[in-house]
RNA sequence: GUGGCCGUAGCUCAGGUGGUUAGAGCGCCAGGUUGUGGCCCUGGAGGUCGGGGGUUCAAGUCCCCUCGGUCACCCCA
C-alpha cells in the first residue's frame, strides 16, 4: 500500500511528453538563432559556492536563494556553503573572471539552463525555470554597436518562433538618470523607486503612477514634467527620433544617453531590422539596477498583459567583484519557462509526438518481419517505435492515435505472403498497400 | 514578507436550514465475434469527504486548530 502521496514542490513546470516535445522544439529554435549570430555555448554548475554567489547581498535576492549542503556538513553543524544559481548573469561574471586569460574577447556566449528562486509561486512565477541568455562581454570598452545587435537577434528569434507580432522597446538608463537628476531626484535610492514606478505606466496608467510618485514625496510639478517627457508611450520610426531630438540636453548624462539611443536606432535601421518591431519607450526601466545604458523589453502584440518576454541591457562592468579588469557587456534574457507556459495557455504552441512511425505486431510469426521493417525505417532516419507484443489491432491503432504518432505500419500474414505492407496515415485516415521495399521512400514522401 | 479565497473519486465539480449504503461529467479498464483508431452502447475499478480535536442521538455539512493549494501586493523572468 503506497504511503507517500506523489506530488512535487509548487512552482515547477512538469509536462507530459507531447508538450515536452513542443518545448524542446522551441528551445532548439532559440539555440539555432543564438548560434546563427555567432554565440558560443557555455554551461555552469547548478550549485555555486555561496561566497561567490551571494557577494552582492541584495536583501531580496538573498531571501530567494536556495542554499544547499551535504548531509554530512549539516550533521557537523556547518552553515551551507553552496547555493543554487538564481540567474545566469552572476555565474557568467564568475565564469568570465575565472577564465579571463583563456577567453577570446569580445566574448559572445549563450547559455540555456534552469535557475532557482524561492518565491511564493503564482501564475507565471516559477521556483525552477529555464533562462535563455546571450551576452557580449569585452575588456575595457564595448562599442555601442553591440547594443544595436541585440534587437536584431530578438527580432529574428521571435519571427522564427512564429507566435505572432511583437514589439521590442528600447530605452536608455543613462538618459533616464540624467532626466531624474535634472528634475532634482538625486539619491540612488529614490531614483530606483521612481524608475520602478515609471515601469508600471503600462499596467497602472498615468494617474496611478502620478499618485504613487507623489506618495514618494515628489512635487506635483516635477511629477508632471517627468511624465510629460517619459510618458508618451512607445514611439516608432521618425516619431521616436524626433522625440529624442526634442529632449533638452540639460546635462551630460542626458545628452550622452540620448546620443546612444539615437545611434542604436540608426544602426538598427542599417541592419534592416523590421522598423515596425522597434519602439522607443522612455518609461521602461528594468528592475535591475546594474543596467547602465541601453535597455530592452519585448512584448507580444495583443498580449501585453504577459509583460516582457525578452529583456536585457547594457552594463558597465560585469565582474567588478571577481576581477580587476573592467568588463563591460550587453545582453538579453528570455524567461523561457514562463513564456512557454503562457503560450501554452493561449493555445499558441502545438503538441505532437516525435515518434513518426509505429510498426505493429499482428502475430508472433511476423516478429522478424516487423523488427526488420522498424530497422529499415530507423536506418532511413525516421523515429520508429515497434509494438513488441501481439494484441488487437484496434488497440495498437488507438495507442498510436493517443500518442500522436502519424503513421502505422501493418504487416500481417496476408501482407507477408504478398511481400507487401499496409501503411496507414492516422491524420488523413488513408491507407496504402505497398511493397515492403518501398517503405522508407513512401514514408519519406508522406512526412 | 503582507493580505484574501479554497480544500468531496486521476481531473472539473454537485452535494438547501447537520439525518439512511456520498453523486455527475470527463478520464481509465473490459466487452460490443476471428486484423483497422478518434463517435456510439454496455459493464467495471476508483473516495477513511486534506488531517486532528470539539459540539450533537447523528457532521462532507457547525466551531477551533493544523497542513496543503491558490490569488493579489512586494519583487521579478
């Protein structure tokens, strides 16, 4: 009698095989696009030393990190010295600093791995989820041109994923900081709060944000000027450039940020990226404050409520905690698990088997024939499953149907005497009798 | 970390004011004559009503505690 209820920790996504196939296809597409832009794969261990991972003791981050230790260490009363990675950026920083001497700069890496966060799980919030990250990291300085490459990658990626139209929103944190300091919002703490409120313009509307800012102690006139400049929403093409040029260059940060954004826009145009996919939106800020320049967010048109599905930005120094070298970079990240889960809810991902053919077994005398046919199909490159025990044909067909296997091979006594087989297509409900020697070629024609 | 809602078969849920052997749909299994699936028909398996305590002649139904799930906020992917 079972005594343990089979259940898993909340906040993890576990799929049935047909959905898992769809997920892997999506991951394959992402990887192919990353590689097509010349990014190299790396993989880091799930567990990092706590002294490495938890150096930036951000209060919230620390609260969400899963600590780990061996049972032996625990029995001896030691504090956990290991922790599960909560993102891919900190491990990248450690990786680059550790292997700096052997890497080829500018270093372009992609990384597709799970991360863990001890959150209160809710819809779209997971404790274990896959991130797909790319970053370009260089020593001393990194050209602004790399900032323009990111939207090209995002655009190619979401076009290939074929899940509808999307908008890549750009902003520049330097510009925002300059704007805030021009408005007298100087403290980094207050700036952080203001940027987070600005980020909510989309969701909460201008009035709610104005009230929230006023509650932070900002004067009404300042709030008004801020929302006038940052609040016109996403602007595309000429309108975006004109809006930027009309901004007052009140300080160095503002003019530098604005120039960076303008040059990114001009590079994007040169690359031939679809201009309808690109918008400038001065309200996006990204929560993380290690971004220093360009920032990106991507939303799916018509599904803005999902939030950003691909975000990133430019940072001044990736690994200041681990290395004396100055390592500026720019990168983007896809919260893949959330994206996949939401797309599945919206019915935007398919579900299929990766098994292409089922070879049935009608009677034991046909065992060697069926085994040979399955072998022929596999040699020809088709994913083939074979039924190993005889059973009613109706059951074998039902099995294939339920499993999502499109083709079924039937070779009973009659067919064997004729040197033929039945090839049934479950999708079209059609069936042809063909010579056994034609099997691979016929399957190839159908699939 | 703060606050709201919910816990009855594998899943989604019914079960007025407490009262005989707790139900439905879907799913699952087996049949509907010998080798053709998704439809239909018949039959079957499956629940100590999250757990513990209390009130009562009697509790899935009322009260308390506890565990679990879920949503919003915070923060984020």
